[in-house]
C-alpha cells in the first residue's frame, strides 16, 4: 500500500512539472483570450519611456479590447534580451531592429510589412528597411544629432570685452575654422564665462562611447560613401579607406582639448555625466541628439533654459561644409515576428498603426513619447514641443542645408564600434597615435565585414 | 530499514534527478550542440560542423589574448589569495582579543555581489589614480592589478574561514608534543600545521582557481576590457563574441565549450595533485 502511494506521489510530481510546460505551450500557440481578443507582446528599446508605454497599453486595451504587454530591455541590452525572449513561449510579436545589420541577424523572424497600413503612411519610403521589394522594418521615429549649445553662455562670450575673435553671434559659425577659433578663445576665457570647459566630457568608458564611435564616425563615412557613390545596400560598404580621418581628428581633438575634463581620465566618463555638466551650465556645448532633452530636463538644479538650447552641425573641415546640416535619421525600426500566429501579426500591425494614427495614439506620441514620427498622419502642428525636437524639425525643413543621413546603420558590427571606441580612448590618453587609429579603423572594418 | 531505503531510493532521487536534467543536463547538451551550428535563437540553428571552433582560434585573436590574460591573472591571484588567507587564519586562531570581530570583518566583502564590488573599486581606484592624472583604463597593468586586488579583497575572507576551521581541527597534543621536543615555531608550521590543513588547501585552491578563471562580473564592472580588450578575461570575451558580431553566436558558444574543458581539466588535475598530499588524521 505504502509503495503504491509513494509511486503515485512521484508520478504526480512529475505530472505537475510537465503539465506546467504544456499549459504554457498552449498559450504561446494562440495567445487568444476567451472573448476573441488577442494578446500581443512588444519589446521596447527605450527604457527612458517605459512607463509611458504602460499607459499606452492601457489606453489601447480600452479602445480595442486587445491586450498589449510591453516589456523593456535594459539600456544597451536590447539584442541580448531579444535573443533570450525569442526562444521562449513569450516571444515578442513586435520588436525592433536597428537597420540593415539588425535585419541580417533577425531575418528569420521578420515578417513582410509592405501591406501594412503604417507603411502606406510612411512619408519617406527610403527610410524603411527593404530587401528585394519587401519591407521588413518601418522607422517610427526620426532623430537628429549635432552639437548642442547653450545660447546663454555663447551670448555671454560675444559680449565679453576680453574676447580675441570678431564673432558676434553663432550664425557666423559656418565651418570648422570658425568653430575652432570660437571654441579655443572661449576655453581661454572659461573662468570669466563661469564654465569649466567649452565641451562636456568626451565619455569614452566602454559602453558609453557610442557618441564617437558611431555618431561622430558617421560623418566621415557619409562623405566617403557619398563621394564614391556607394550603394548602401550593396557589398561596396564592406571596404573603407577612412579618407576623411583627418577631419574626424580635427573635431575630436577640439572636443578633448577644450573640455571640462582632462583627456587622460576620459576613460571613466559616462554620457550621463556629460549631460549633467551641460544641464548644470558647467560647459557650453555637448554633442548629442534630441533624445537627450529628457536627460537635460530631468536633472535637478538644471540651469539651462529651454529657449536657449540650440543646435550646431558638426563641422570637421570638409570642403563645402557651410551647407552641412544636422545628422538626421533613425535606427529604430518596428519589425513583426513572422513566427507569431497570423492573428497576432494582424493585431500587431493594427497596434502600430493605431499608435501613429488614432487621436489617442498621436497624443501619446507627441506629448509623452516626444517622437518626431515620419508619417503623413501627423499634421505640421502635431509635433513634439521639446526644444531639441523643435530644433531638429527646423533644421530638417531648412532647404539651404544638406541633412546627413544615418549611415552608421551599415557599420559592420558592434565589435567594430567597440574596437574603434577603444582606439579613440587610447588616442586621447596618448598611448596610440592617429596613424594607428586610422589603420585600426580600416582593418577592423574589413575584418568585421566578412 | 536498510532494505527499505534501498528499495525507495530511486523514488526519492527522482525529483532531484528530474530537476538536474532539466536545469543542467539538457541546457549543457544543447549548448554543446549549438557550438556546432549557426543560430540567432536556440530554435533556428543550422549545422555548420567545426567551423565555429576554427574561427574561435584563427580569426579572432581576442580569444587567445583573453586566455593568456586569464592564466596570468589566475596564477597571481591564486597565490596571493591563499597566502594572505592562510596568514590571516593563523593570526586569527591565536588567543587574541577580538578575533571573532575581525573574522566577521574579513568575511564580509564576500557577501557583496561582484558587479557592485566592481563599480565600487572602479571609483576607488580611479580617484587614487586621478591624483596623478590617470584612470584605470590607461594601461592594462592597472586593470590587471586592480582585478587581482579586487578578487583578493573579496575571496580572502572566505578562504580564511575555511583555513580557520581546518586549523582548529588540529589536535593540540601534536603542537604540545612538538614544542616539548624542542621544535621551532617555523618547523611546527612546516611539519605539523601545513600537512594537517592539506584538505583545506585542496578546497581553497579549487575554489580560487575556478573563481579566478570564471571571473565575469568584476571584470565587466571594473575595466570592461579597457584598454582595447587587453584586460578582458575569457568569460567576458565569450560574452562579447556572442553579442558583438552578427552570426558569431555559434563562435561564442564554441569558445564557451573550450572554456568549460579548460576549467574542468585544470581543476581536475589540481584536485588529483593536492588530494594526494592530504594526510589522515
């Protein structure tokens, strides 16, 4: 009797373990609630707006009855989180790829989106990730970066008696030479201006160096590809000469030599510190994009007034750069999981369209997410109000300047970027000369493009 | 009773066995399988043979650099940790005031998580190097010694506790007899204490070797591999391979298998050697 009982117990234990698995599988297969409503999952890329997405999910549920579960990856961990989640029963239906390279990694999971409503409303079709006429990623936010400056401090400089330049306003800064003169003279007068340095710390800590190895490197790469007429979707992107490396060096030297921080200790600086320096008025300029507004605004004792935050293109001494604009583009593309059920894929496409077309959705996009959305469902008035986004729109619509696209989406790999960031740090610390940095750049590009 | 135990032991073993198979054995076998494939997630793997292993050793110099750095690090830290821990244990088994207090103090760093320790020491080391206008990323040597120091600080207390337990087990008659025979303190240490604590040495060596070899979070938080991956150890290099390049997940997995074999081999040899030196009480 006892024996039978214990065997029964053992079987029950095992049974519960396995039924547990079973139940999950069933859920994963259909994700359909009893009332015919569907549940979709979205893996969010931007941790700074995770709470807004929770509210959006609630609003979406009230309007349509479908459930949206939003999960957020920790900063800098999106690919890891996505890889971990994709293998489970709770795989995201909507996820995000960062351009052609991201598509290459996730091609088995990207559904064709060319027939979705959202794609039809995309204003600039060339922004989407397309392969052989099929659409795999829809950009949902346009962002721009450049040199952000605090007009209050530059005006103070222009009014300074001791200044040794002739400049009277930032409008006169149209190329690298003038920028260099201005910055170096401002640095000399930094005490009178009440700043620690002109530029915020060039954050070169591993993982915090994307402003240089990705964003700043975009500009010389853009000029080189542009000059050689390189088709960005072809294999021609696999080699590079880094022809404009001297120009990169120009601006990079300017950043690290006229900074709040000694260049030998830049290896432990992080982006948050740079943005805090700017927000507290300890520096006049910082290179970053419009997403940084929440960081500037979120700092206690922030002394920078919204109306004084302006953009300057990143000049580095290339011929004809007087006509250069900001770097505007995107690396945020919606993708829909092709392995999800058809019903889920349909609801997922409905949700992203709802977010960028319904009154409720658009209100969230403009006021809470503060995205500049590239869709014709938005009128000119329906735009985010934050000063950096306003500035980006202003530069984008300025017909006199050429906007630089985000070509860094074709950079070969994360390893390439990290290697270049590490070289830049060694250059700043003086343990590597520029020739080596340049050689490393082309070598690593070639290796990683295989 | 004995007979009953024998009859039922498969049943009592079953729950443990099942969970062992689910959480360890299956993932382990899958991991080995994935090292021979190209994959994005565990579900869509395609077989590529030993290509990943070839890539790990030929196309990626980082792996061998990391291996060399890890070996150097392990040798230095195993020696320093064990010597310091043993000396501390000797000191704190004397009849001194406050030994219990000091034992607790030395043990405490072991209770803090590695990633937190890494960030704390990053701040401390940078603020000291900052006086001279440098930081820990300036040279691989700074990172190396920073890591050695950090791991020492973390593990000395733990090893010390093991050594103390072992020291207290030495029968006091042995020491007394030796002293009456006129042995110097050094020869007592050499011929009685050390042979008697050999079992503890086996354990401590095993723990320190495997811990140093597998070090990850401290490495990630303290240096992150800077400058230029020169201070990245094997575990960090595997992590970076896995996520840093498109299509290299399989290579990361292959590196992980090689890593497992190395760690298993080294600790096996070490256990063999040191347990031979243990004496019966």
